[in-house]
């Protein structure tokens, strides 16, 4: 049993973590969400391994993000204007690395302009390449809500983006 799950976890981790990052915009939060999703998937492994374990884990990521957002509403955060310089922090590797970091930061900023629901729909629809019906079923909403919310979210991303990253529908 554990071997099956180990194989699944190794294969699913990169995509779950990246999806979590798209939802949160933060590396540590993404790792926390992906880890929590794999832990819940492991706990239910006997039941979900014969069904669709990846869909189950993906849903766990979404649920963990929803819970995280709800908890944050009641929390006070201290904000700082100090941002570490990439060169000073030892992260680097040339302009290609800097370009990837800039694109990633821009993507996080763009996704951060969306509501939680819009962000979930955009990630499920365009990152996971789910159909509108699949997104509606996973989030417990109508297909029409998925369509209208995705349309509004993409329009907002185009406006916020200006001329940077390409936003496709």
C-alpha cells in the first residue's frame, strides 16, 4: 500500500505544489498546502487509490486554501517594506533566472488581483485544463457561474496585465 502512495506522491508533488503556488502566490504556503493535501490523501488512500487519487489531492489543495483564507480574515499581519535583494540572498544564475523570477512575480501579482473564487476557477480551468463542467462539479457551483466568473477574471487579468505576460482564454 505504501509503495503505491509513495509513487503517487512523487509523481503528484510538483503539479500540486505549483497549483498551490498559483492559488497562494507564496512558496512556503504552497508547500504547506501541497503537503497537507498529500497527508489527507494518504489518510484516505485505501478508499481513493482505486478511484482518482489526483483529483482527490487536488480537491484537498483547494479545500486547504479555502480554510487558509478563512483563518486569515481573523488574523493581523505585520507588513515590511524591506525586500531582500536577489544578488545578496545567493539566488541567481544569470539573466534567464532573473527573467523567470520576474515572470513568476508578475504572475503572482496578477493572480493576487483576483478574488479567491476567481483564482480557483482560473487555476482549475487553465492550469489543470479542466472542463467548465468539471470545475463546476469540483467547486459545487453551476457551469454558468464558472463561465461568467472565468470571463470576468480573464478580463481583469488582461486589464491588470497591461503589456506583460500573455493571458489566453
